[in-house]
């Protein structure tokens, strides 16, 4: 084989390797969407079963939170305590999607966001020890970042809600 042919052969081989390696590294967005929707289902299960640890496990160690006109950094340990306290005080009657979640990915599929529209109905005891029912429509965007181990973690959550409807339970 002549030197020029050999060089052309190696060049084409290199191009083919780079091309196919690039093809193999593309994310399977259908598979990743299913993974994120499974995490969404785990959030519902955690609420209905009052499992704060399962819920907070999806958070990054530090997570940005935007709610009620404020931006804060949520640390996992404090979030766990806050949700344990919250779950101890309420009983969920409903924690359902009002519309199906929307999932979108960054160009390199290392980040994703999920838009959620949720109807939540809880029961709790008020200051006068009367059982109250509260219905709230929430909407939020969770921003997920894919970790080095392939797991998705929530790095930011932006949330809003319609005013609650509170009524005593008879």
C-alpha cells in the first residue's frame, strides 16, 4: 500500500471512529424523559406516603428556590426537616397532575426542566383544633442537572400557586 493510500485509509478510519463515537454518545431523550417522569411519580408517592427522605433525595445538595417573590438556597438537611414537619401536620387527599408534565432538555441533554401543574388537597388541624380542608392549584418548573453518576437532581425550583381555598370539614 502506498503511503498516500495508507494515510487516506487511516484518515477515513479516524473519521469513521469519531463519527460513530459521536453517534453513540447522543442521549436517548425518550429514555431520559421516562426517567424524569418516573422521578415525578416518586414525588407524588413521597407526598402521599409522607416520605420526606424519598422526596428530598431528588434535590441537589444545594438547590435554588424561587417562591413568593423570594430567591433562596435550599440545603438538603434543612429541606428534609421542613418536609418532615410539614408531612407530620397534613394528610393528603389529592396530589395529582392537573395537566401532564412538560419535559424539555438542553442541547447536550445534561440539563432538563419539567413544567408541572398540580392540584393538591390536604387536611390539617387549625389553631382551634378544627379539621380543615385546603385545596391549592400549584404550578412549578423544576430544573434538573444530570450528575456524573447519571442520576438527575433538582438544582432549581420555581413555584407559584393560586390562592388556597380553605374550609372546615364537617
